[in-house]
C-alpha cells in the first residue's frame, strides 16, 4: 500500500513539474510576442484639407435721407423681410427710403414722428441672399489654395450641418491675423483673407457668426488608403508593418495625398493587405505578434 502511495506521489510530482516547465516554456516562447490591432488596406476617397477660422458677412445697407427729415410713416419692423424697391419709410417732404435689395431689416434707429439727423442711418438692411464666409488662411497654407476650391463650412451653433461653398476671392497681400475682428498688436502670424461663396441654403447663418472653414485643395477617388495610425518613420522614410502568419514585415511606402485620418499609398502596399494598427513603436521587422480580436 505504501509502495502504491509513493508511485502516485511521484506521478503527481512529475505532472506538476511538467506543468510548471510547460508554463515557463510558453512564457519564454511568448516573451517577445506583441499584441496588436490590425487594419486592412482599402480604396476610397481622400481629400487634402486646409482648415481656417472665419465668420459670416453680408452686404449691409445703412439707409437714411441725406438732408434728414421727419418720419411720418414706418412700413417695416426689425426682422421683417423686404424686397428690392419696397418703400420702408416715408418723410414729410415726400422723401422715401427704398430697399436697395432683397434682405432683412436688421435695425431701425428712429420711430414715427422723430426727425432723422442728416447723414444718420434710419434703417439698416442686411442682404443675406448674398452673404459669404470670410476666412483667414495661414501664409504657410496659401500656396495650395486656389479660386474655385470647394469648401465645407461648419458652425458650433449647428454642429450637425455642413454648408458647401467655394473660394471666390483671395487677398493679394497678407495682413496680421485678426482676433474678434481686431488686429492683435502682439500677434506675429500673417494671414491671407479670402471670401467663400455659399453654394446652397444657409439662411440660419447670421452676420458675424463664427464658422469653421475646411478648404478642399486636392481630392482623389479610388485611392489606396492607409490609416495614419499604422504609419511609422524609419530613417526618414514612412513604413508600415504588414501582418503575415503572426509575424510583421516592415515595408516602406510612398505617400501621395494626406488627410487627417488617412494617407494615399502610391507604392509599397497592395489592396487587401493586413497591417498593424497599434503598438507600432514596439514592432520590429519579422517580429512575432498576436492579433487582438
């Protein structure tokens, strides 16, 4: 009986030793295995963007009689929409204030019965139909911006809306950056003002409202795209790590267009290839990896 117990004891000890040794071997074997997430090289649209801040502007008409006079009748109120040639106010000497264009009455400075001071605006009309966005383009970015470039305009007031436009005018000379409509004397950066013409409905965007302007300077469809997070820099070259059989192989790629999220791979990878998308700084050529599911 004692002999049988010794045999079982040796069996148990042997199994334990094998288990510990196996565990140590597995740990040793996997000591240099790096867990990664992956991405697939695919095709799609890529756009190079120049971003800038801006604000909405529009033609503003300050209307009033040159010689002044007493208002006998006001035909509009603030906020009213008016049509071109519509009579807005009448004076006691047959003078009239007429709308020079379609627009909205932004402000009325006098009431019926009051006398308008010569040269003073009695009514202010804003023509929102011809409003535009004015943006300030950094001088380092201006070389890529052209008349007619398409523009995406967004506003923090309407975060779910994207308004389309195009570059309609670019200033021929640079000026100091404006903040809040004023030049900061301690601001050293120069910018080129430009005007963006709206291409669709934008009535909710008001004069002086801040907007974000993304200018599409270059665009390409069916481009071979590589996510930016998969890129590494080795000896001043851009590389990715291609995943094959639980190993990664370093490959140099040539880059064309660049967007915020992706770059165009001109050479170096093929459509459908799987590449590492995490722990890039830890990877080495031919290194072993474990793909996170």
